[in-house]
């Protein structure tokens, strides 16, 4: 990788940490640390939620599916948009209406301390391990494009490239640093910066890649048969897409990292608007995002599908912009990592440490929050370093994570609407859903622990042949049915419902009296960062013998966005 790309990558990473330091000035207490003091602009929250859905999987998993089967990958990603729009209409404002600082606070009030501990430790284990796997996957991708000279202490002697261990340590440490210093403000603002740079880069990659294959018509003619089919009956069926949208309705509506985005804005209306923005972006952007690996299928059909995305970008971008693209790809996973770090350090601080601590002054809670962020970061980096040694255990853990999304989150979402269900709904739905799903997923099939029992042979064949339906049934239909039965059998109004109803009424009255406003300072920090990135693009013209127009156009657009932000925040 040329020196110019290294320079851009290192400058971007250092700038991310610097942004965390600058935004740390806004963090005065634990409320600022974990909910941005309720002062985040709605558009910032929406863009951050959009980026939180991203990780290395966007480039590896969906990039490889787009490379292999084409438009189906786009359709799957569109389901995120459908789910987000439904969450915006039905759910987002209900979270903000309660006036809580963390989603764990809601669980404690609505379902009791036992349910809080069940949620906290189950979700923390699953999400930290899943996040560590994403950090490992990101490092695996990026080191393939980072050869180093002999004698460099960061070099892997076997591959001649950046050591995977050093990559995980460096990238993980950057995320922990800016999350620890700047709290949710840093998470939100880096997400906005990443969103702008990544989308602008893709806007340049797509036309350049199409030009390589003879334009749109050349791409369509050279694409494999069925490449533009919207579903694949053997695996990615209409039923699969519906189930995917349903699962992510529960995830976006109740996953703590997303709920944080509903809580950090000033009003209920802002919570809805931010979620609509998230949904609209996912309804219009997946085609743009997944075109590079789809086009690369025509350019190099023998390429490694998991490397197709970055190879497509590398083949058309000028020197320097590849480094920026790598940095932005890092940031996409960093968004996921930083969100999980912030949300769980918030839970440990406000809902575990605070009730146990003798002193709960604002500064002591803020200090505790930063310590928990560091400790969780160390745990995450340690797990990421061990992922390769764990082998198939990684796939097992990820499968369990996917298995538990709806059984864990559905009671929390249901409890926003139901007056009847209480703490037992959390335990019954979570444990029964997990048990049935584990039985179906790991008990049957060629490697299942029940596969060799003669009496179950016909059942095993039936389960194997209906695997896709059963995954949706156990992951979505069954937990919702369990909750419906609990709702039907419960009598009277649950005590937890009375508490949150009272909070919602109190918050509504305070909102009418005070009319809270968003803080414009963070937007100005983003504008400065974009202006610096724009200047960097013009400087890269000196490092390139060609592509001057692309770099100048990229830099100009960044300057225009920066100027627009400054214009609308002037005098504030």
C-alpha cells in the first residue's frame, strides 16, 4: 500500500481519537456519557443508528452474497429499512416518552431486578463475543491489504503483512479510547463522519467500476444468469425476507444500542424522525452499497467473494483514497464496537454499580463509566485475539446470538404496549425460546446430537428439509406466540406498567414546559473534521499522476458539506 494511503489511514485514526477528546468537553456526568444529555440532533441519531447496523459483515458477508447471487443481497438489506420504518411508527417515541437514561433502567422498572440481571448478563455475553468476532473479521480483511517491509516490528513474518494481532490491538484500542473519553457524543459524531465519507467514496467507486465493464448495459449483459432475481427459492425466499424483517423489527425496536439512539434526542418527535431517517436510508442505499462487489463479479469472477468488496474499491480508487476507504471500513465496524461498549458500560454504571456504591456523585459515576468502558474494551480485544484459536466455537456462539435475538428482546418490546405481562414473561419467553431453538438448530441435521438415534430418523429428515422455516418459527413465531399466551392468561394491571405509565406522563408534562433543544456544538466538530478531510483530498493530488479530477471533486463535496453545516449552525 503506498505511503499516501498509510498517511491517510493513520491520520484518520488519530483524528478519530482527537474528536473523542474534543467531544469529551461535553461530557460532564453519566447522563452525558451514556445518553448525550438528551441533546443529540435527530439527524445525528438517525445516521448513527444507520451506521450501528454496519460492521465488517457489511463488506464481508453481504459483499460476498452480492458477489455470488446479486440482487438478493440488496433485497435482504432492504428489510432493515422496512423494520426501521415500522419501529419509527410504533415504537421509537414510546422509549423516549418515559424519560429514562438507559434501556436497562426500563427493564428494571418494568420487569424487576431479576429480569434486569438476566437481560444484562445474557445480552452482554452474546454481544461482546459477537462484537469481538466482528473486530477480528475487520482486522482479517484489512491486514490483507497492508504489506510491511522486513524489520518492521508490526510485520507478520509468515505473511509479510501487518500482523493480525497488532491490527486487533491497534484498531480496538482506538475505539476504546474515543468511546471512553467522548462517551455517546463521540460515538454519534464519529458515526456521522463515517457515514458521509463512506457514502461519498461509494458514489465515486460505482461509476468508475461501471466504466470498467462498459457501463450499465455492459454490466447487465455480462452478469451471470439469475443475477438480478429478487429471491432465490432454494434459500432466500419471500418467507425468509419476511422473517428477516420481523427479526430486525425486534432488534431495532429493543436492542439496547438502538434504544440508546431513541433516548439521546430531545423529544419524542425527534425519536420518530431519527428512526424514519434510518429506515429511509436503508430503503434507498443498499443497491448503491452492494453494486461494487456485484460489478466485480463481472470484472473478476474467480475472486475470493469475501475480498470482492475491497478489491472492487482498490481497483478504481486513486492513491490516498484507498487509505481513506480502509479507514472508513474500520470505522463502520468501530461504530458497532463503540455502540456496544457505551451501552453496556452505561448499564454497569447506572444499573449495577450505582445501586451498590455508597457515593453516587456525578463525577464518581462518570469515572466509573470510563473505567467500565476500558475493562469491557480489554475483554473485547482479548476475545478478538482468541477468535482464531476458538475455531468452530466462534460459529457456535454467533449461531446462539442469532437464536436469542427475539426471545430476549420480544418481552421488552411487548412490555411497552401491554399492561398485563410482568417479569415472568421475560424468563418464560427467553428460556423456552432458547431451549427450543437450540434443540432444532443443534439437535438435528448431519452433525446434530440426536441425528444417530434410529427412532428419530424420519423426524431428523423432516427437520433438515424444513430448516429455513423452522429457524424462522423458533426465532420469531414461537416467542411471539408464548408472549401472546402469557398476555391472554394474565389478569389485571402489572405493577411495572403502572411505574412506566407514571414516568411517561411526568416526562410529557416536562417536555411541554421546557421544550428541550439539541446541542449544535457536535455538528460544528463534524464540520471541522470534514473540512480537514477535504483539504487532505486536495493534498493527495500531489501524490497522484492521474485522477486529479476525482480527488478535487471529492474534496470539493466535503468542503460544501462542511460549509453547509456551519451555515445552519451559525450563531448557535
